[in-house]
């Protein structure tokens, strides 16, 4: 198919209306009917018609995903899930712990080859993304797609602040869950399900943690332009005090069980919502989450076993509270 560029926008609009009339009733969301999607030449118009003819996307889903592209500061991408069975547990694990990415680690002044595009296809317009979502099952039988939303400047694709977007979960490097927008299922017919939004997604990003890593594109842009990416890390002792305060406040307000459950959720799921106090949760989110919580809890001790680290931390706080009460 030859690509014919039109200088006259009226010709593009005439073609769009012509193709739009060919869409079957009850089709669902239509790229051709959207006023925001790319419409600049005959090829794009006919490609949009092919996307509309294949599979199914609800109007609600199409409108929400289309609106993501209104914010020029962000870039949108999809990760096709491949052979991975996407049950509720797997989806929630991605939402809670982030999306796996393969490559070499790059932190601060490090070097390597580490890119979001190893595992995520990035798009600048919803036209092409629409078709790729519907066709995702063709990639290793993918049951759906994880949708990510990342500030362009973090990836070196726009001027602005460059920030890290990865962390290490055990021995696996992952995209931070706060950049995972949601998940949508797809079947072999190209029919898309409802969008499941990730409750951990954020539109503001202010983490300050030495366990976070940069994307290679952002790193190399910073290096080329002489931008320092040195991170302001707080001492391990201060991190310990942040967890200690959050645990103590929760213990005093809700008792042993709630405090211990909050601590376990922090260790296992990077989850802070079970601690009392918005200030405590904000501090934990900024300085503790996505780091090695156990290494913080073991500060000043020689314990190596997980249960010993946790027990020692809890015992230390209880002893301090008992000593304080005796002196009141």
C-alpha cells in the first residue's frame, strides 16, 4: 500500500467519514471516530479502519486509554504478558511489586544496557497502541497487556528532571509499581476486557532511595549533558527510625497484631497502608519502600535469619516502651 500524504486536511476528513460509515453497528470504540487520534494521511486512515474491524474494545476503555495521551509529559507503553497465566494473584503481584525488566543494572554513575524497551512497547499516539492491544494474543498467546505510564523526561525523551524508575526485588530488577497504570485482558479474537486500574499508580514521583535505578536512555542523556544523577540518600539509621516510629505509633493505637501485620506487609509487599498516621505512611513511601526493609531492620545487629531480625526489632521497641512507662 502506498502512503499518500495530503496537504489539504479536508481530504483527510472526507476519507475518515467515508471509512467511518463502513463500521458495523455495535462495534464499540472506534479509532476513526475519535477526534484525538492520529489522522494525517491515507495510510493511517486505512490502518485505523483495519484496527476498528478487528476484535473489540469498549467505548469506556477506548476513551480512558485515549485520554492518557493528552498529557504530553508522559509516555504510554504496553507489556504483552506472553505465556504467563494472568490470574488475580499474578496481576496483583505486578501491581504491588512492579513489572520485571531484564538487563544490566544502571545506577548513578554505573554503566550497562538497561532499557524500558526491553520489555515494554512505547507509543506516542493511541492509534497504533489500539491495534497492538487487540493483536497482543498473537505474541506467545498473551492473555493481556500491562499498561505503563512514565514521565518522558525520566527516560531522556523530553527535557526535564531525570529520575530512577527501577528497583531490585530479590535478584530481579523491576519497573516500580507506581508507573504501572493497569492491566487489560485480551483473547484470541482480539476482544479486550475491562481495564483493571493499579491502586499503586501515581502521577507524582518523589521517592528518595539508594536502591532505585535509572533507565539507560535517561542515564546517557544526563551523562551527555553533564547532569549529575547523584541521589541524596538518608542514612540507614534514619530509615530505621522511620520504621520504628511508624511501628510504635501503630502498636500504641491498635495493638500488637495490627502493628505486626503492618510490618509484615511492608516487608513482603512494599505496602504501607496498614500503619497508622498519614505522615508515617508518607515517610515510609518516600524512603523505605522498594528498598531492602530487612537490611534496615537489622541495623546494629548481627542477626541473619528473617524471623530473628523481625523478632529482635519488635522486642527492642517493646523494651523501650516498657522502660519509658516505668519512668513516667
